[in-house]
């Protein structure tokens, strides 16, 4: 039920953002019963992996993002 609600909230977002939200939600579900979950590194890995994949699809190098601004 919560997954469906989150999916609805992010329907208009870029597919990469939707994927990040989905994977972070899945990761949080795995650690929900822990008193002090430590998932920061895993969340960073999810965001980095999806962002790099998106850059590859767009044919954009990482450094180009900073130069073009």
C-alpha cells in the first residue's frame, strides 16, 4: 500500500528519480527493524549508480555538467 502511494507521488518525475525512490524504499524496508540503521553508504551507492547510468544514456561526461554552468 505504501509502495503504491509512493509510486503515485513520483509518477511525473524522471524515471531515474523514480528508480532512486524505489530502491531507497526497498533498502529502508530491509533495515526497518534495526534500532539505528546505517544505510547512508548504500543510499549513496544507489544514487551514484543511477546517476552514472543516466549520464551514459545522455552521452554526458561528469565534468561537462560543471563546465556548462
